[in-house]
C-alpha cells in the first residue's frame, strides 16, 4: 500500500505498530544494535513510516522516496555531526532538510515555533551553517584524520547555506509544480460547469 500510495496514513500506521510491537516483545531486551538482535532496524523502519505519513499530505511528487531520503538524511547526518566526520556534508544534509521543512510546512504559520512557525528550523539551519564554517574542532574524527583545516572556514559555511537553499528549493519546486497541475485540472471543470449553467438558462 505504501509503494502504491494507497491509504498512506493507514499503511504507515500499520507498519509503525508492527515495529513497536516487535521492539517491545523481542528486540528491546537485546539492546540497540541490529547485529545483536536489537531494535536498530525496527527504529529505522518506524521513523520512515512516520515520515511517510507526515510528508504524504504535502503534495510532493514522490512522498515515499522523499520520506526515506529525509529520514536517512536526518539520521545519517546527525550521526556524522556527532562524530565530526565529513562535517560540511553532514551540515549540508541537516540544513537542506530544514529548508524543505520550512517551505513545505512552517513558512505559512509565521515565525514563532509555538504557532508552528519556522523559528526552530531557522535555529537548526543557522547552527548547521555555523558548524560548517567553524569546523568540527578538537574532539572529532575530522580532526583526528587531519581534515578539519581543509574542510572548514567562512566559504564552507557560505557553501552549505547556499547549497541547502538550492537543494531545498528544488525539493519544493516539485511540490509547487504538482499544486499548479491540480489547479489547472480544476479550472476546466469550473468552466464546464459555468457553460452548463448558461445553456440551462438559455434553454429556459
């Protein structure tokens, strides 16, 4: 059902429920890592299911693919940022998700987070750009490898900021094109109804 896009919220609810049941009955006692029989994989599937249910109503062309991409980006880039590994790439992923979230959900609700606005998303975006500019600093994999001096600085921050706006804008463009198609499809129906009314009045 998820692959076909049929009753998407119900399908996502079913998958998420199965994952919660599996974790509670089998995997929770075995820890987090999937290799030890833990709930790592179940948590990933649950996250993707919830993301699909949330993204589905936003009129993106491929909500299933976008939900997987958004979940993988947030999870993967969050881990990379925590480790300080390929820090600009991780920051770009997080910043892009924030831009997409603002444009598709929060922008129309104003600034303040309490009203569902983009305050918190802007904060995370700013932090991601700042981390790209400042670099991962001392306690990071990048520093241990010796990369931190080569992949940080002002222009890396600018690159992450601009890159996130471009990639996020491309994500949002697919949604806007679909909305325009829906409007275009509705216009002929309205015109045909108006023509039908005029014909009825003439016949009378």
